[in-house]
């Protein structure tokens, strides 16, 4: 059994609400991955620790009056593992695409996750991945940053998938 399944089995929520659509769970996975990568950058925790924290404290819970869709745990763990294993390559790709110094940690987390998925999840259409990360960006930033994420991920998709 993979590590992410062991954690989720041990911490299954007590009540199970109606299961959201697969698409909603994938989008929730991308948002959770960005939050976890950001948490790793700020706290020094590893991917297993932030994953466990997500499952135990945030997955499918109500926070600040909003009910959050639970993430697809397999996709979440793949993104966390992939970003952790490829951090230096992803960082070089981001710096090269931006032609500048590294972005602030939350924007960098969004780009790390998006770049990793474009690089590794070739079974998913690039526009789907890009759109989801642009939407995640809108949750935290203004249009300027969302446009930046769109441009960087689109450019890298063309480089990676041509």
C-alpha cells in the first residue's frame, strides 16, 4: 500500500457527505497541492507531513463558512511527491520562463505544481491543467498574476509537449 493510502485509511472522516464529481475532486487536489507546497516552503515539513495535515485537518471540512470539496488523494500525493523530487528542475524552468529572480513563495508554489503536472501528467490535456492553476491563482491574486501563470504554463506546455 502506498504511503498516501495508509494515511487516508487511518484518518478517514467520520461522516461521509455526498461524493463530489471527479472533476471537482481533481480541481480540489490542485488547490490542496498548492497549499501543501506553500506550507512546505514556510514550515520545512516534508510532503508526507503536509499531506497528513491536509487529510486530518482540512479535507472536506468546513473552513471559514465554506465547505471544501475533498481532494483526489492519489493526484494530490503524485503532485506532492513529484514537486518534491523535481524541485530543482522545476525551479530552473520557472526562473528561465520568468527571466527574473524567483517569485514569492505562493506564486512559486502554483507554478511548481502546474509545471510538474505539465511535465508528468501527459495523459491530461495541457489546457485543463493550465485552466485549473489559473483558477487557483485567482483565489489568491489579482488578474496580473493569473495572466502570468497562464503565460508561463502555456509557454512551458508548448516546450514540454511539442
